[in-house]
C-alpha cells in the first residue's frame, strides 16, 4: 500500500512539474521554460528533491531546493516546490516567501497562484485568497485546482453559495468523473434551492 501511495505522489509531482514547465496565458501564448538550460547538477538535485518530497522528508527537500534556487533562479518550479516543502514542515512564512518568488518569475503561473491562495485560505486571509483565485482564473479559466479551490473557499469559508455553485458547476463540466465535487455540487444546489 505504501508503494502505491509513493507512486501516486510521484505521479502527482510529475504533473506539477509538467504544469510548471509551461503555462498558457490569456492571449493563448505559452510560457515555455524548456528553452532555459540548466546544469546537470541542478537537474539532478531538483529530481532528488522530488524524491524527498515523495518520502515526506521535507527537511532534506528544503535543503536541496535551497541549493537549487541559489544556483538557478530563472524557473518557478523549484520555488513552488520549496514553498510546498516549507508549508508541509509548518513554516508558513517561508512558504509564502517561496510562492511569491515563483510569482515574481511568472505572475500568472497557475500552480504558484493556487498554492499561495490555498495558503492564504488556511491562514484565514479569505479576501486575499479570493482575489488571487479570481485573477488567476481570468488567466487560466480551465485550471481545475483553481476552480475547485475557489469553490471550497466560497462554500466553506465565505458562505457564498452562488460563487460556490458557479465554480463547482464549471468544474463538473470540465471534470465530470470527479465524484466528490459532483456530491458537493448536489449539496450546494440543494442548499441554494435549485
């Protein structure tokens, strides 16, 4: 079972990296970081940091990712992963700092915006989280984590059923096989009298 969980986590990290590798902007233009050449040692260390994250060895992941961002400061992915590792280890201030550095490199990066907004939501900074989600969705209208997390924010934290309803309806249109969100949508429709 633990092997399956580790494999699932690694697949999730690979998808995160794929999202970090290119981002579609509102104009339809792709921000592609594949043309950025990095040294082999940076690539190896980044890959090893993913293994540490999968193993939930956040201290080692942070140490290695710090080394990566000291040597390579042009890519948002190491900063995003550093933010995730800091968050998982309980250091929200460092997590926020890392997410903001990723966004300084690519202000429209959907993964970085989503992670920062989730952090703000968990800190009770609901208005800031909502603003980030709304702005990010204007640039990335079909990025499922943004849609889902805005729906969660609207439903559970802001008690804005119309906002939650709109988000979950859009999410289910794009991802009809997600049973959890389908159930959440039915519950919100019931509560909203629809």
